C-alpha cells in the first residue's frame, strides 16, 4: 500500500522509503529552466509529473532520467570533413 503525506511519498510494508516531491518552481530551479517552460512541458505531457488533486509534483530521479533522454551526442570529427 502506498500513500502521500505532505511532500513525502511513503511505501508501506518492508522497508519504508521517502522520496521528496518538487513543485513546479522547485523543478524549474533544479533543471535551470523557466517556470513557463516547465508548464509548457506539462501541458504537452513531455515531462514526467504527478497530479495529486490539482497539485503538480515531480520526483528528482525521474527528472534526471528525462534530462538524460535530452542529450545530444557529440559528432564524430570525420563528419565535418568533405
């Protein structure tokens, strides 16, 4: 059984763990993005988030995974030569 208490997410049974949930403003600060960019990504559902009633929350580890998917690999130096 899982339940939400304040800003922490608890898992009942076995080992109890705590995960901090971030607000939109905290997520924007963490990712160094504008709040408007986060809200746009929420609207288009391109960023992982939780909706708890009318509240939007983010988990740090999921934001890091999302960010890793945005990486652009470096080009091979041979691709610059004609």
